[in-house]
């Protein structure tokens, strides 16, 4: 069989007889092979062309995708640069020049790296400054409290003793001034604690109506001096025993009441507690302190919550005060996830309010809240042997005078090393230990005493009120803490509560 086209041409030009004779057979075979080879080459060429066209289309598709991806990448790069660059400093970039864009981005990355280095250095400087401030406050607190301890202590002693009638006003003014100075120091330390995030709220059960009445009683005398009356309006639906931090809540309410009493004359101050919402274990309570005093102008209502700021200079001159109280209240309320609101009209009075969510339980037991700060009536610690470890002679005189009046047997040591020697040779019911002393401080002495007599109670007696110092005192084994200048009844209660039983053999 020949190629169909060759078969057709041979029939046409040679005829059937010629083909059947075989005369042209070799020739036709050679031509037929050429036809077959041509057809094969044609098929191969067509197949090759078909493959090339497909590959070309694939390459084109990939190329278009790469171009689109490049455009998207360039747009993202430019958007990224715009987001990190200030609008006024942003340089318009050629989106066709990828090299220019990358170079510009490198510059921006280097700028940010330098900024991060500067921020890290600034943070380190700020942390060092905060530490220095904390150490400065601790040192100044100690240095101011040490002489103030003598002023407060001897004032209490003079008021307890016999004095001329004309000296009564002078002694009470001295007591008032010393307490104001101490309050200022405490405010500064409190604000420092809040700013440094070192205030931790307690969760204890306490009697809320009793707390509010204590605030009322604390401000009673000052209210009377200004011709004011303090009233309490307590929602009877509020659970009496609540769970929270009585010290900090009392501090906020007391500050508001103290301000209301100070800025009101011949008027009325109302402490109000209202239940807003209640669940099985939570009560949402709104506290409000109202007065009909001088009021605050609208333009000054925001300023009074700023540190060291009062409504006006005339207010500061006339009424005094550090301007720290409301800033401290705001800081404490922020920790409680609350905030202060104010409604006030000049000449008609003010109303400060805040809302607190408080836990409660029908089975919660009431704990004792802060006691009265006045001198204890008829205190008696007869039979108690006390070792007072103190290096300041004035503080020794103040403390021993009170201790002897309470009928204790008191001995003294001027540093930790002498205290250890006395404890080795004698028996005591309790040790009052100053923390900062020459030769051996209170921390070191306490560690050594605990090795010898681990059950001997040691109470820190120090002029520093910083939290880290208090924690450090407890860490070395001290059982309690009294800050100088001490309240006589606080020192009395700490001794009575912590001393070894008088019946136990020493």
C-alpha cells in the first residue's frame, strides 16, 4: 500500500497496467517513503508548535501574575512607609522604581531603630528617676518623722499631765499642727505608692455602717468648730457586712468629708450610701458626700483633681491644704475600677459621688476597723517586760515614758548587737525594734534573734512608711509594724496583741 496521495497520482499518470507490471515498483517505494517521512515531520512540527504555544501562554500568565504581585507589593510598601512617616515628612515615591522604595524604607527602619534605642534609654532614665524619688521620699520620710515623733509624743504626754489653763489652747494647736504635718507626709507617700502601682487592695469583711460612723466621729470636732452638722443617710437595703478594703474606702470618704467640713461654715454635711444594684454576692453602692459650703466654679471643677492643685489661690491661702487629697482619691478609685463625679454650684455647695461594687456574704464575720486615734484611757501592761531597741535618745525618752506609764518593765539597747547580748542574758515578752541603727540594723538583729528565740515577738518601730521596708521587716521574721510618730493607743494595742502570754515562763 502506498500513500493515498501517491496512489492517486500513480493511477492518473502511469495507469493500472504499468502499476501491475511492477516496472515502477522500486521508484514508487522510494517516493512513498518520502511521502510518509513528510507526513511524520508535519505531525511532529504541528505537535511542537502546539507545545510551544501552550508554554508561551503559561509563561505569559505567570509573568502577568508576577507583575500584578509586584504592583501590590509596591503599594503595600508605600502604604507602610506612609503609616510610619509623619504626613508632612512623607516623600512621594515613584511606584515604578522598586529600588528607590526599598532604599527609602531602609532609611525609615533605621530611624525607628534609633527611636527605639532612645526610648529604651529614656525608660531606663525614668526608672532610675522613679527609684531615686522613692529612695528620696523614704529618706525624707525617715528624717522628718524622727523629730516629729518627739513633737507628737511629748504633746500627748503634756496633754495627759498637768498644765496651766492658758496653755490648753497652745497645746491643742501644737497637736493639731503636728497631725497636719504628719497627714501631709502620709499624703505624699500615698500618692507615690499609687503612682508606682504598689497599692494592693485588701479583701476583708467589715461593718460598713460602723466605718461611715467612724468617719463621721473623726470629723465631728472640726465640724463643730465650723458650726457644721454631719448627717449620715444609709440605705437599709445595703448589707451591713461587706467585703473589701475598709482602710482605703475609709480614706476616700474621710477625705471628702474633711474637705466638706473645711469649706462649709454653719452648714450641713451629708454622708450618703445608696444601693443601686444587688446580686447574690455583690452589692453596687453609690457613696455621696454633700455640703452647702462655698462650692466650686465650673472652670475649676476639673482642676481640683490634679496633683497639688486647689480651686484657686485664694482658697489655698484661706483654707490651706496640699491639694493631694482628691488626686489620691481618684487614684484609689481607679484601682477600684471606679471614678469620682462632681456636681457643684458656687455659693450653694458641692456633691462628690462614686460607685463601688462590693462583695458581701450573709456568713461573713466582721473584723475590727481602725480604732480611735486618741490616747488610750487607763492603759495597763503590768508585768510585761519590753526591750526597746532604738538609737535616737529623744525617741527613747518618748517611748519609755509611755511604756513606764503603762506599767511595763522596759529596758533599752542602742543597736542590734547590744539587743542580741541583752536577749541572750535576759527574758522579754516583746521587743520593739528600730530598723535603721549603727553597727547592726534591725533586720540583721532580727535574723540573729530568730535563730536563738524563734517565738520571741519583734515589732518594727520605724520612721519609714515605705511598703518595701514593711515587707522586708516581715520577711526577716517581725510580727508587726508601728510607724513613727506612733499613736499611743496603736503602740499599746500592738504590744498587748503580740506579747508573749504573761503566764508563760520566760
